[in-house]
C-alpha cells in the first residue's frame, strides 16, 4: 500500500475555542482527518463533515448572521474550514468554492477565512496533482492544524501577496438620547477591502500569478445616543475616548479563496459561521 512521504502544506491557527465551539470544531476536524482526495477529485467540506445537527453531537455556538454574532448549532466549525482552506492554498491546490464571513473573525483576517453553512455555502478544493492527497486534521492545546500529505512534491513554490486595507474603522453616528450620559446604541463593525494574489515561483523567480479573491465588507456605523444632541443623525470620525475596536493581530502569511469574487457577498442572507 502506498503511503504519503511528503508534506505538501501545513497550516495551523490558535483557535481560542471553548465549550460548545470546541466540541463543534473537534467533531469537524475528526471528520476531515485521514480523508484521501484522489487525483483530479474534489473535497467538499460540507459533504465530508455532514450536517451540523444536535443529534449528531453538534451544539449551539457563536456564529455570524448578517454581520452580527448570534448563537446557532455548529458555531465553531468554520475554524476547521478556515484551516483546511489555508493549507490547500499553500499547497497550490485550486479552490473551487469559498465564502467570506459577514463579520471580522478573531482567528483569520479578510481573504484568509472560509465561512461554511451546510446546504448553502461550502468550501471545495480540488486535487490537481497526479497523486492522492491525504488530509491530517488535529486539534490540540488551543491549536487547530491541517496538513496535506502526498507522495511527490509540487514543482512550484507558493507565495501569497495581500493588498488593501484589512481593517476599515466604523464611522461614528450620533443621535439624540434621553439619558444624562452617552449610550451606545450599536457597537458597529469594521469593514475591509482586501485582495489576495497567489504567486508561483521556481528557483525564487515568479513564473505565474493569479488574483485569488477580493474581500469587500462595508463598515457598520457605531451609533451613540448623546444627551442634548441634534435630532438629525450626524456622522463624525471615531475618537479614542469611545474605545474603538482594535484590529486583530496579523497572522503569518496565509491564503484566501480562488475563483470567487467576494465583492458584495456580505449583502446575501446568511448564517455564515462562527466568529
């Protein structure tokens, strides 16, 4: 029996999941572990992991719905899809389908996340090599890691180049309030306009490149009710005293989706995965 001897790519992140989210992540990673992708075949995350239902052990966890954090069965699973997605891109494999989240996740910046919803949004990758690819998916000590193994190395190296803002601060809007002190009506959410380009190198020289995706998300204004404020809503620049959200720490160079123009995706109706 042929056994893999080469690591095509390996990617891991700190997931900081706990409770129900950790249960859901672990179930998804166990479903992915030791899968084999034959040459020319596709791996569908949703087909491999299956429906996220309570009778299958999945629990209500935190996820995004139209840019806001809600609780739904399977929250936490998108960490698994994100790690698989990054490993596939670093391995030079085509991404057939990938979706961005409607809000900024804490474990992957724009162009580096992969939202999944069973029956609606999938992550699909294709094995474009002449050899089978084995998947190892492991969760341990606050980390989730996916490695892709084969019997032969890819002929080209992969480099990922990111362009554009990954964090666009939300504008501040004020409205009249009835309380004697300012009241936050809506925390708002940051936006982004980020492109990712994948380059293929041979002997340190770029021999081909492709635009992988462009993730565009409009910032949602932060709304504050002020005493004695004008009745006409006003939009002003954010101020440090209002404790604006801090962008997440950048992760090591990773990957994003291929073949999906993500501009405008956040306008779709969605339950699109955990934060």
